[in-house]
C-alpha cells in the first residue's frame, strides 16, 4: 500500500497549489483587512486630536470677547463682554489681593445650556466640530495661567471581531492650550503696583465690588447720527472734537473758515456735497498755506460724510493720496 501511494505522489502533483492557496489566502485576507481597519483607526484618531487642538486654540485666541467669531476672530465694534469681565466673570472675584480659584468649568459641547459667561465662551467650540464628533470643553483659571482643555471622541465603525481585537469602539483626542492676554496682564500689573499702596486700608472689599459697575450702554459706538447738510455736518464735527468755528487769514490774504479748531491746533473741515474740483481749486490751497505757516493750525483733517450707502461723492483714491502728500488727513464718516 505504501508503495502504491508513493508511486501516485511521484507521478502527479496536480492540486497542490490549490491546497496551499486555500490555506494561505484566508490568512493574507485577514491580515490585509486588519491593516486596513488599523489604518482607518489611526487616521480617525489623528483627525479627532487635530479637531480638539484647533478648537482649544481658537477658544483661547477669542477668549477676551465672546462676541468674536470663533473661526475668523471678527466681531462688531462696540460688542464686548463688559469692562470688568476679567474680575467678575472669569473665576476671579477680588481685585485687592484676595484672588482665588473659583473652580474648573466643564460643559458637554453637544447639549450644553450655558449659564454664565465662561460657559457661553466654551460652548462656541461646538461650531467647529464635524458631524459625529462630540466631547467636552473645560476652563480652569490658575491666576497666572488660564487653561482651556478640549476632549473629543468619535465612534469607530468596524466589525465586532476587529473592535474586540483593537479593544476600541471609539477614537478620542485631547488638547490643552493657554489663554494669553499679555497686554491686559501688563495693564493690571501696573495698576496693582501703582495703586495698591494708595488704596490699601481706605476702602473695604465690599465697597470695591460695588464700584465695579458695568456701563449701562453696551454699545460703545454711541447713538446713530443722520447727516443731511453741510451745516449739520459742521455742527456734529464741533461736538465730536470739542472745537470751535474760527475764521483765519492765509499768508496770501485769503479768508478761510475753519469748521472746528480743537485745543491742539488741529483744523477739522466737514464736507458733504462739494466736488473734487472745488476742493482742489478753492479749499486745498488755503489749508496748505495755513499748514505750512504752522502758527495757529498745527494739522488739518478733512471729514467726508456719505450721502447714502453707495458712497457717491467720496474722494477718489488719487485725490486721497494727493491730500496725504500735502499733509492732510482724510476721515470717512458712514
């Protein structure tokens, strides 16, 4: 029997490659798919970590104003968090040396309902998260170091056997960044060093807190003014710069009416309906003479008031450059 089997084996090897392939191919397939899912897992983990880092950095960059767009940093002038938010709404409650940590604030980005200014700032990070990514954002004020931590995670879709092998069904990423407010830190340090000794013992902490009252008007840009005539523009300009209307004589003997001459000798002129040709031939030579003389007029500012949103009647770029070369500052009022 042995001889017969040996003789059959020596005469034919058909089917050996099929048998070997059927044994090896499943192993290669399993290894390939495993590497594929391992690569997908690694990519998703890096992606989540990158999103966490971006969210933390942008929160720190816009921390001084919750009205700022977290993606671009832009905001509307006049919109802010108030004058004393660093003292009353940033986990610091006392200006007079008794500073202490109020505690770490942590919110869930997906479903948080902000209750205070810190939470309103943190919840903005949700705007940067792609679909399927969720997590938490935390803020901690350590007085000399303010930290923002963003911890994100995303479900990882894979067959149960690979999830068991990787021991993971979610990917996560964490980032910690620091709020840097160098200008404000220097200002507060100078104020503390300068005035601490002067006010120490003269006012109680309770009275100091009562003095820290936010302005009633959050819009610091002031009321809207509608200018409809040259005279109205001149009147508004005098109230704006605190100047008065004066009539001067140029070195060449021409009379020049200054709409508003302020205390520093700056002549402010209001223009509402005049054309460039009129300004170049009539007004410009007089102001240049007064500016070159330098006795009463130390500087000249031309204020142009728009008639409508189109900006019609505003000086051209060439004319503005000409005025700047002559030493005249141009201001455009909306």
